[in-house]
């Protein structure tokens, strides 16, 4: 067979040749911008050529700080197409982390959306490798900035040859992109994508049993292009000639609902919080969402009420994808099998709330205290993943060893796998309670607790225990009307029929509030520290 | 990214783990045989282990002479899974060619369907490398044979360990399979498939815009498993957990119609002659084909009447695939773009009669006398293909140079490409007429001629010409009632409004019959020789 490398530039070339008239629609406060794939290809070639003239060479990192729009899409193809590496930067990083990732990746050039200049200006003096700032904005709309040297994107394009030819002598294992993921402690960790991994991952998005992304689709990528390549949607959509709708910074639910309605969006992807906000908007005002054939969510579990509302009330099929920065990201999708399609809605929603089946090309397994777990939907183990679009290390980072062992990615997610092969996340390894050689899921206990009418919120953490090693303790905040009215025994009685006996928390600690991170997640580390003082490890229950 | 090779065995492993209950249904004169993917996996492992014990080593060729059935499917995974090479042999080869391909491939073992033993027995004394014949049949159903040594498949399996583990340290570029294709002159030419090429080709069959093969499908592979891996369907269907229906030797249209009806087949693939016969059967008797969502055809152009009948009369969407043994085979599919779906039926059928759009991952272009042709639907050129599942040579064959040049496969098919990127075959290069630096399609002229009410059949060939190099001459057989009633001028007048003036044949030669090959194709070489005597090259018209 021909030794043809799996590269990114032929994806764009296919769109240019076969789908030149299909459109990329991008939103900004100035309104909608429409351009064809023919124009997108021409502009990407201009950008690649101009970056080369600016001194960007094969292997150099080019950073982007940008929303989802047509210019960012052009960079998605121009930068890897010319052999350089697209480093998409999370625009919500702290100044400290922002400085770190740009310096650590050694970005040579930064492409910055005009609206995000202040973020870069704040750290510019700390940046050690950046030789030019390219400001992405409409011409005639050039902002003042303290950055230096500054080049305006549209002027830069004019320096580039629209007939530039993407090199085809790249190695498919050459780096094509990179993305940093936040670490539990310390600085973000970088993941490097290759041409091969992007090619294979993009194909997987087109499979009928994953998303079935098609030329006939109109794809609205709500998930940011700085977040794991917007789940790979911009690459796959371009390759397949899919119409793309890129919302720019316009992420308000009313704007998204309007876009879905006016552009007849068929497929969209984003985190649950976006869709919960959309549901609220749909309650407020009526929109025509009949074009939607698939609403993809991922990045966090979604409440059952969200799935039910979309499927039942609005007739929008939902699909959960699971993955992480290290996995490009698609690992599993919650697609039901043919013989499950006739199950009652509630059962189907329960299945769709699981993370789902591994897509073709990847292997998954889970390892618990006793080795590889049975696929019985009960035994718990840490999810391990292997495959050609799974990272094998962090970029120049000593912390790689923890996650990458024996050829598998150790995800840190504790899961069950049912006899159908459906993966379900039970916990994060660090939040898991290891009791007497068995594992207890803090997430399951929290969900059970929060179903109690008096409970406002609940977090379950492990406390050390001499005999059992660890035991669960539940921290519960009661709703205002119930404070002081509910006893520990009442809560335990409520849990008893729902969980195994040895899962019952040793203690229910009532609190006025739970410590939380800046994004609203429970700060379990702080809880564990608080509780350690109260529970001595040598108690025997 | 992880250096995980793209291999075949994980496809089967996915079916075993995630779709253990899904079925493979195979037909024989004895009736339907059903087995699950769990059983298929177990038996494939037994076969692999037993072949190893028999002395088959990595890289050894294992030949199969078999119909489409569950045992052949087991070999599809066992042989490449263990690192050996699956050589699927066309059971319709002449004894001379059969002997050649087995000796040329150096098959070490032959798996032979019991019904095909006479074919092998006839050449057995000529075979130089075969060390064992494994007869595929039900136990208790063991035929007499002169072959030696003979092992019965079901007994062989008992020697194999069902817990055999497929090696994962293969190189993705290792050979996995091979298939010989007939040559214009001389012996068949061998094409070697690799694990990588099968992996990538299989993914392409799952794309929504190609076949969209899915777990929910019931796939009837009518195209033989000895013919380019049944277009790759058995690999992809297993990987995706698709229910498979394998018709064995039962290829009569009534049996196929019954199967589609009883097994609720959703997708099927085969050559046009099969579907034309099926249409005839549908005229005769009523069947419920409502489960069919896709009827794939390829291998030869189909008459417009066939497409119309399936789409209009039976509501079965048809899709043409184009490819060849050298291309794994999928290169293009005649899938319409979203904005073409609302065109009138006739226009859609005209498009579906074209070979279609290149699938993601491949590049196509066409080269004519003036270099790469314009995509205008008019200019003609030889189709060239490049990609990771396209062969780069014939196996140990001096004839490779002709077809493989400058990194492209030269298909020998002359095509036009329209502005939408739709490839349409105009001719074979060898049948093309090269007149004054321009190309004339013999196929187009023949189609135009055969639309005349008096014409029974027509073949157009090139005759040498001093000024124009070549000119077309039409050989026409008139229908019985019209013999002697139609003049050359009448035929030319009929053609005149349909073709360019310089395309008009120099001569219409009326004949009683046209020379044909054993499979009914016009023997143009013989025609050219006949005509050469009549037309001197130095004539000037």
C-alpha cells in the first residue's frame, strides 16, 4: 500500500475542491460573517504563506487566543498545514497560567482576537519567546494596544500567496497542535496532537455510530476552539464539507437559540451548563429547533432532567461524549444499540446518562483493587484507555509518569462497565473512598443524598480509618426550611434502601455551606482536611 | 500520541466485547446458520491457534477458496490476526490462473469449501507450496477427496485454544491480505493489503457520507468475499457490531429476496447483474423490501433503468461505489450533496449513475493529453488515485511500473470530473479514441448508438489514421426486423445532434454479431484487428 501520511491539509483541500460553495458562518457583535470553503481555503493558504515569510518554521508553535470564528478556523488549517504547531490557549486561564503555557510551549507568534488583547497585554512583559502579536479583527476596526510588534491579521493575509501549496512531505507523527489541561496541583500540562491523531479522530466523528457528522449537517460548535480543538468538530466538519456555524463570543442562550433556528443547525456540541441555560431560554420564549438531529454534550455529567427535557419536551435527541484533553477527546459515546431503542424512555435516558461505548479504534478497560474489573455494571475500576489518538505523555513534563503507564492512559476516572460495554463514571480516583479493599463512589452517595427533599447540597469524602483504611463521611447542607429539623438517622434511613450496607456513611455532618472552587465544584480537599481533625483514624465502628 | 498500530484483530475484539450477542447469519443448501460475535470470536481464536500449531507463521500466506459464510469470516480475522496473510482466491479462475495465483502467492495452507473441492483437486498436482488442505464443511458431512493431506475445519478448531490471544506487536504496514486481479494480458496480478489499509478503509465505510455502516444495520454482502474482501464489508460490519447476512453459494435472486425480507436486511452490496436479476424476481413475485435503506452497487456501470426501478418503484435508495482491487476498493461514492437532494428524480438518477465523490482520505485527479484536466464535466483524462489504502505495486510483478507512477495509481479508466467533483467514467484508456490530440469516449458513442430503435448492440473502436492519429469506427448489429433497412447516413444523422461533430464515426460497419469475451464483454481487441485490414491508416477524410 502507498506510504501516504495521514495529514491535516488534505482535509481542507477536499473542502476547497469538492465543497467550495459550502459555508462557514461566524458570529460577532458586528453580526454574521459568511464565507465559503473556497474562501476559507484561500485565506488559510495566505495565512500559512505569510506566517512563513514572518519566519515561522516547521515545528514552531503558533499560539491562538481566540473565540470560535472563521479566522480561528483558518489558523486551524494554516498552522499545521505548513508544518507548524497550533497551540490553542484557554482564554480563561489566570495570568500566571497564561504566562506559563505560552512560555512553556515557546510560542513564537500569538494570534489574538482583538477583544482579548487586554488579557495578553497584562502578561506581555513576562513572555519570553513571542516575536509577534497578530491581531484578529476586521480591517478598519484596529484597536490601540500596548503590544509590540503588532501585525493586523487582515493585512498579514495580503502578504500571503493564495496559491500557496501545503507541504506534503510532513511525517504523520509530526506535532500538529497542542492544548494544555489544568492539573490538580501546579501548572497546566501540555498535550501534543499529531497529524495522524487528528486525522483518525476526525474520521471517528463521521462514523454513523458516533456523531455521523455529514456534509448534510449544519454544525454549531459551542464548545470552544481553545478546548481540545472544539472536540475536533472544526477539522471533521471541514473535511466532510459540513456547513459550520461558529458562535464567536456570542454564547448567550438566546443568541444560540436564534442561531439554531435561523441557520437550521442540525448538530451542536457543548458542556451541560450551556444546554441547561438553553433550556431556560426555551421556557421563556419559543424557538423552532426542529432542524436539530443531535445535541452532543460532554465535559461533565448532565442532570437527568436536562436529557429528559430535550428528548421528551423538545424532541431533540441527546448524545453524551466522554473524553479529555489527553484523548483528542472522543473516547465513548452514549449511543444505544439497535435492540435498546425500544426500551421505555426512562431506561433509555438512564443509558444516555452513562458515558457509553468505546468508539472503533480505541480500547478501554478498568482496573480496580483486584485487577481488571468484570463488565457487570457493579465492580469499579480506574478507566484505562489505549489508542492512536490518546496521548502518551505530557509535553516536557515530569508529571507524565503518573498518567501514562504500561502503554495505557490512566484517566483518574473511576468507572463501572456494564455487560453491554457501557462505561459509567462513578468517581474521580482522588475522591473515591477505599474501604476494606472495596471502592465506594462518593458521586453515587452524593446523588442519593441530594434526592432527599431536605438536602440542599451534599459532598461525601473519605476519612482515614484504622480497620477499613477509609470510610465515607457525608457533609450535608440542609435547605433553609429544614435546618435543625432533620437527624442523622433520618438521612441514613433514607439512604439504606438505596445503597449497600457498607456504603452507608459513618457520619452525617451538617454544615452551613460547603467549600467550593471558583467554578463551583466542591473543594473536597478542604473538606477532608476539616474532617480529619474530627475523625481520628483509630476509631472502630 | 501513543504509537498504537492500526491492526485488524482489535476489530473482532470490539465485536466480541461490545456486541457479543449480535449475529452472523450464513446460508447454505442445508439452511441458515446463526452464530453470535462471541462465538465467531471464539472460533476465530481457535482457528488462529490451530493454524499456528499446524506450522503457519507470521507472514505466511493462507489461501481461501470459499463462499461468503461464517467460516470464511472466521478466517478473515484469524489469519491476519495471527500475523499471517489471507489470500482470498477467486473460485471462478481458470485452472491455469488458479494454479498460478496459489503458486505465486506461495500459499502454505488452503482453506477450501467442501463444494469447491473439485476445483482444487483438478490442479492439486501443480501446486508447489501447499502443505495442507483444510476442508470447510459441517462435521458429519465430510466428503471424499483426492487431496492430501486433508484436515477438516471443524476438527481443526478443536485443536485450537478459544482463549488464544492475538499478537499486538505486529506492524501496521505488515501484509494482512491479498487478492489477485485479472490482467489484460498474462497472468493475474496480486495486490497486498496491510493491516493499516484495512483499518482505514473499514473506517471509511462507516462514514455517514459513504455507506454509514452502523451497528443498527443488517448487512447482506452479496459481493463475494474472494473479490476485494467483499468490498471490505465483513471487516467493517464486524468492527461496528453490524448484523451480517452471508449468502453462501445461494445467489439466486429469489433466495436473496427472501433473505432481505426475512432478515430485515438494511444494506446490501453487489454487482449490477445481481440487482438486475433481483428486479426481474420482484416483477414475478412480491417481497417486502421495506427494511432496505441502501443498495450499493459497483464493479460495473448500471443501466439507468435499474436505478430508476429501485428508487421509484421499490423505494430503495441506490448508491454506486467505484473502486478496483488495487484500491481496497472504495474510492468514490455517488452520494448527492445536501443541495442536490431536491433536484428532480431524473437529474438525481443521472448523478447517481456517475461514479461520484472521492471519499475522505483519498485524492483523485485526472490527466489528459494536455495535463491535469479541468473539473468541468467535459474534459477527459485518466483517473489517478493516491491514498493510504491504494496499492503501490503488484506483488512480485514486473508489470507494476505501468500502473504505479509518481506516487499515483494510474487506473486505466478515462473520466470526466464535473464542477461538483463527481467523477464519471468515460472509457478505459485502451478503448479510448485519440483523435487529433483530443479524446473521444467509445462508451459515450456506444450508449448513443444503442439508443437507436434499430440497434441491437454497438461497439466503437479506434482505427489508425495518418492525419488524426486515430478515428472512431462503429460496429453495429441491427435488430432482426431492421437488418438491411438502415443506412450508415441514417445512423450518423441520429448521432449528429447528440455528439460533437468530430466525434462522429468515420464509418458505420454493420455486422451480424460482435466478438465477445466469455463473460459477455465486447472483445474490442479482436474488433480492432478485423477493422485494421479494412481501414488503411493513410486515408484522409
